[in-house]
């Protein structure tokens, strides 16, 4: 059961650990099992729709890996992973040794992670910062400090934005935009059609201690109004098919899919994805 939003880090790490065991794994995360422990699997067993969440986590992980590589080619020298959870990209990705990677999360998660990974060596210059993003003044001081030390910064918020309110996302977008070296921002995308799957009664009950809150009228317009424009978007359904991992729809949905108008099929394919934003 999820008692705090930080528990979702164990949940997600468990899916990454399971993927890494596959012979056809889309990525290998050898540290995920060490980090997820039994707690992660317990949450997997508790939350409904596990195969759909698993598919989403696996595809989004691969998508973000590629997005990061793309941004590095654009000259990014610093990555700030806000709400980093139990992500291990600094250890498993082939990164420039000169890259500065900063993980930000709650103190108890940072302490847990540092203890578990104390004998592991990252492939870049890795730092960890304990910070509650809700503390605005501390957040702004941290952003300003990194801004003064970097040339081009990539912000990563994987699985963070949906747990924030519109007011909180608005404040974060403004603070990030205020830093002149903060150039790119990778985060999720959900269409309005996706919202019904994220806030149904069963999901609300399971996620009551860490509910999804971010449901703007139009996802892209929300960020555009805060001066972050879409540079590129990767839809999970399309990416899954590209890698031989189609969305795990039940048999009846596959039949229904055949009968659906092309317009509705297109809506389904573009319900969820990940975006690289750049500053306007």
C-alpha cells in the first residue's frame, strides 16, 4: 500500500527490476532490485492494472533514456532530476564523465539511496540534494545556485507532475523559467481523454495517500502559457510498437479497436507520452 508519495519510488523501481530480468529487456537496470526491496513488489501486488502500469514504466524509461541522449547532443552539461526517487540512470547510462547530475528528493529517500549505493560508482559527476519542492524559498535558492554554475541545464521530472496541483506546477514552471541556463525540461504528457483512466474511483481509493492532482484543461497550453513550448513529444503507444512492445490491451479491446473510427484510434494513440519542452 502507498502511504506517502515517496513510496511510489519503490513501486516504479520494482517494475524496472522485473524488466531487467527479461531476455528481451528494453533496458538493463541491475540496481533496481537492490533498491525496490519487498516494499516495491508489495505495492505492485496491491495496485490494480499492474500490467498496464508495468508497460507504461518500461516504455517511458526507454523513451526518457533516448531523450536525455538527445539533449546531451545539444550541449547540456547539467541535469537536475527533481523527485529522482530510485532512478539509477547515472549508473547505467553511458554518460560523459564531465556531466553534472543532481538528484533531488526527500531526505529519507536520499539517505536510503546513498546507503544502498555506497559501493557503486556512477558514470558521471553525481550529487544528491535533500529538498522538499514545496519549500519555495529553498527551491529558488537551489535553482539559482545551479544556474550560476552551469551553461545548459536539463530538468527531468519523471512521474512527478501528476502528483502536483495546477498551482504547484505553475509555480514550478515559473521558477524554472526564471533561470537563464535552464534550457530543456522533460516531463510527461496526458491528453484530456487520459484523465478518466487516472482518476476513476478505484484508482482514487488505491492512491488516496498520493492522489493524482494535475488535470489542466489542455496540457500543452498550460505549459505554453508558462513560456515552455513543445520541442518534441514521444507517444508511448507509438514507441512501444516501435520496440516490439505494443500496449497490452485485453482481447475485447483489440476487437473494439478494429471497429473504431480512425479519429478515435488516433486519440487513443496520443493519450500519453513524454515531452521535451524548451523555453520560449
